[in-house]
C-alpha cells in the first residue's frame, strides 16, 4: 500500500521537532520542515535574541489527524524573558506527507501566533528620570496635603535615569499592542513627613484660606507636617510676618534670663505709657491690675511686656536672646528656609513695640514652630524635611544643636501651660497636655495676622492665618481640629 512507503509518522516527526526546538538545535528543526524559508534559522535566533529569551518550555497536546496525509499538534509554551519574566503562548504544529515523508508545515505563526500576516514582536526600552517623595513610613504623601509647593520643586534633586521594558506586538495596519510591561521605577526618597500628622494638619486647614500649619518633632527637628495654604505665593518657610504676641515667648526668655521671677508681681494696666514716649494698650484696654509675670504671659498683657522690656532690657539684649532661640542661625531644612530678624534698636518706642512682636520684628511660621519645639525639648534644633545627609548635600551643614538655659526653659513651659489652662487659649477644645502661646499681629490698614504656637508631648507646632484676625479665634481652633484629627 502507498501508506507503507511513507517514511516516519506524524507522532515521531512532531516529537523530534519539539525535542530539537527545546534544545535550541535550529539545524535539526530545519531538516524536519518542508521547504523551510531561507531565513528559518535567522528568524528563530533573532526572536530569541531580540526578546532576551532566557529559556523555553514546550508542552505538546494530543496529535489530531486532519486528513489522510495531514495532522496537527496543539501545544503551549512559556518563554522566560530576562526583563519581563515568564511569557506563555499557545500555537499549533501542522504536519503533512510531502515527498513520501512526514514533514512539518512551518509558518511564522508556528513560532508565535502574533507573527502571522507580517506581525512582529519587539522589546522596547523605556526610561524615566522621575523621583517620588514619600512619607517617613514609605507611604505616598496624602492627597491634598498642601505640601506640594515644597515637594514638587524638590523632586529634581533626586531624579536619576531608570529603565523599564515593554513587549509590543506590531501588525501592519493595526495599532500596536503592549503584551507585557515593566514600568520604570521612579527614584524614591523618604521625607520626614508623617502620613498621619500631615493628613491631620491638612484637614485642620481645609476650611481656612491663607493659612499654614507646621509640625516639628522636638526631639529630632524633623518636620512631621508642612501644610501651607498661604495665598499670593507666600511661603511658610521663607517669608516673614510680624509675629505679634507669640514673640512674647522670646521677650519672656530675655526677662527670665535677666532675673525676673515667674511669680513676681507686675502691673497689667489697660494702658501703659513709656515715660516721655508713646503709650501701649492691652487688647480692649483690659486692666488686670497687679498679676504675676506668669499670669501676664497667660493673659498676653501688652502693657506688662512693654514696661518690663523697656525698664529691664536693652535692644541688644532682646536681639541677642532672639538669636539664641533661632533668629541668629541659618536653617537647613532641605528646602531652604529662614527664621526672621530682630533689629537692634536704641529707640524705647521701637523696643516696646518689638517686645510684643510688632515694631520691626518679623518671623517665618517655620521659625516659630522651631521656637515651640525648643521650649518643649530644651534644645534648639534646625528643622529639617529630609535626612541629615540629604539636607547637608542640598542646603549645606545645619547649625549644631544648641542647649537652652534649663531654668528659662522650665519657666517658659509653665507659662505656656498657663496660656492653655486659664489664659488666652483656655476653653478652646485643646486636649490635655497642650501648652502654647497665642498671637495677634496688627497690620496697618488690614485685618491682623493670627498665630498660635505650642506643643504636646513630642509634637511642636505653629499655626498661622494671614489676616485671620485674633490668634484665639482663628488659629487656636485649627490646632484643636488638628489634635482631634490625629
């Protein structure tokens, strides 16, 4: 019979072809193919080389007879690509009797179905130089965090080229199809921002335009939250504003250092005139008579601070104390920053105004947050948003930590606690353990700026609302919402 004169069988031919293919013996494969194309070997080797194929596994299915002298074997395979990992595929090996021998009827789709009709498979390299800044925990920065104005300009500092890969199917007349992709990863850099603290600060500001809240960890100087909604391109770390009564913290430090006892009785009249100079008044000209210095701080008595500063301090002593508490030192955060200025003066009118944070004194919210942190920890530390190494690389070496006078620090802690216990920040919904100082900074012809600085445990903060009104009515509620949201 004619069938007896046919060499081999479809089973044996298919098995031999798959075995040669697994071993990468293209020459042996080619011998089993009927009229292989001239570039048969080149096609196989080029596909493996172009796609960076590390290994190939093949799993034949059951042979099916499709006619007297034709058959086919469905099979699956897995190519392992160096850059993209395992890539499974399925195809069919067709066989037929040619010249009285069972042969493979090869077509490009035998190699892969997507090579049919002139299709090609290409491995494309993708690159990015992007950087992603994340929280200290490694999480994404919370959405609508109000920190974007600081983080986005910082990203170029950490950009480096990274590569990714895409396996693309290209068929003439059809759009390209991406089959596998490994996206290039952005360089990830951790900031000091705490996800929970940043989120709480941002949500506390949600309803308040032209506001900012900075939170610092006193024990390290790390900026845990930098939520900035200041308008007109103002910056909470670079732009200065009159600090109002929060500056009394520094004036109090100068008076304490000069020997004024927190329990000493001092006058708090509604109005006080520096002899032969200008008068100063309390808010609403409230007359509290004679009180302790701690009470005068708690009630934010302007008249007390003007009288004590102009009779006990010089402009040089006030400026020197401000410098000790941060004004005289560079701040290296990783995003630059400044503290403010306390110009030295011999004019008693200006000294009186400076003592209550008016006059020529100006400060950034960042500096006031660092001041609160220094009271809490007893050590002034340059606040930072990045690791010490990155801060040094970008901004230069930060100023060394400075130990503050222990007696002054202890007195300031008691006085700031009194502000919340029974003073200008009392009864405002702040949790137990918060100590602070309110401030209302007058701005000629405009609504005053509102301030509140303070701390609780290892969190120190500054809330600032530009043209927000009084510190008690505008800034303190933000701090209360912040602590409630933690």
